C-alpha cells in the first residue's frame, strides 16, 4: 500500500523499455490519456469521464511504476478516483440534499396550513385572499413529498455509485495486466 491506496503488482519477463511501451500502448487503447511520464520508470494516466458511473467509466488517475528485477520488470499500479469526479458527485449530492430539505419543509408547512388554515411561511402559495384552493394545495403537497422521495433515492444511488466505483476501481488495471501477461 502507498498512502492507503492498494497496489497491484505483477512481474513480466520483459525488458523495462519493452514493458513500458507495451503498457503505454495497451492503456491508450483503453481510452487512457497520458498525464505524466518518466520513461521508462513511471507513467500516470487519466481514464474515464466525469459522467461515468461504473468503475470502468468513472474518471480516475492510474499510476504505474516499473522496476527492473531479476528476470524482467515488475509493474506496480495504483488507481484513485479523480478529484473532479468526486467533487461533482459531492456537489450534486449537496444540491440534492438542500432541495430535499426545502421540499420536505414546504410539504410539512403546507400540510399544516391545509389542516389548520393558519398562515405559515409557505401558505402564500395558496392563500390568494380568502380563497384557498384545497385540491391544488393537496396536489402540490403530494408533488413536494414526491420530490423529497425522488431526491432521497438520487442521493442514495449516488452514494452506492461512489462505493461501487471505489470498490472495483482497478478493473481497467486488471484487464491490462491480463493482456500484458
């Protein structure tokens, strides 16, 4: 482990230069972009997309360190989710949570208003003078509760996507290791 990131290592019966070029070509074929390289010892790739939701498609940084060993080259990989992918997920969840709280507050407040006819923070939406359209108010309350439920499901799905993407982040590396063998 390096900085809490698990490493995948494998030794190949290739000279370091050959292993480096073969690795680089395989990763580029998988849609990786070279972010940094120090030939033939290190290479870092960006792979995936901000909008990716699977371990294979989520935006990540893959680092490979190559070391000459007796009989070949040892390649050590580490993968981590890109900070931009994590940030957009976090911002989206925070925004969804704020909307969820507002919808729940609105629905609760309007439910109380409909039951008691006492003016409240959100009652202005339906209190047009002395007439209150109860059918529209109840439909709006149901809509806001529905949005609250929808946003809760979205947040839960985002959390599950992050957990899943992190748990299987090395899928591209595993495929590459299998092809290098």
